[in-house]
């Protein structure tokens, strides 16, 4: 067997360390480094479901299905490892507090706090395998972080659910 480029590409496997979320400036940031993209290394993300609602159409005694409504997108759930300073968890929490802090600020129109986010999956050779661009993203639920210690398991994990307008295949 000759090991050419086409055979090497077949050996490339996607691993959990090859998924990233790339955020532009998040609405809560005010530091000089806020112009740098925030990259969240994630270990689990499910590409959300997409659907049309169907209507029954009758014509000359026959029933057919037709999609007369816009495409709907399911919410987007992501799991990540919380860093040692809890910076990524704090960033999402501050973003949610910016939207509605339950004190003196109520929610605004979502375009005031939504950003576009790139989901990038790369192969072992760092080439892009899949890139989705999520438009109008904001966090709608920040999951719990459990502080505990079990033998062999010393990392903190978190989850976040995002709402968004739609997504598209970027490549």
C-alpha cells in the first residue's frame, strides 16, 4: 500500500480538543484586550437541529405537505472545561448580567447584546473540517459548576445554552 496524501487524509480523525468557539468582542468587555477574540475550547457541542413546520395542502382531493413557514433552529448547548481562574465562566456570567441584571437593567432588544460566533472543527493536521457561523448569539442559560474532588477527576466543567437567530455553513 502506498501512503500518499489521499491515504493520509483518511487517517485524520477529529478529536474533542479540535473544537473551538471563537467570539468577537463580548458586550461585557471593557479592557484593552477586549478587541482580541475570545476563544473557548470546548469538549462537547451538538450542532442544533433545524426544521420546517409543515402545512397540509389540499388540491383536487389530494393532500400534500408544504413548508410555508420559515426555518426554525433549536437552542445550542455547549460544554467546556472551566479554566483555573474561572475566566470563561465569569465572562459568560457577566454577559448574562449585561443583558438583565435583575437589579436596575431589564432585557433589551437582543441586537444590543448578541454577537456572531464561529464554531470551528479542525482535524489532527489543523486543517478546517467544518466551520459554522452562528448569527445573533447570546447566552440564555449558564449551567452549574460543581466544586468537588474525586480521585482522578480534578477539572471543573461547565455548560452554556445559547440562543441565536440562525446559523450557516461557512466553508
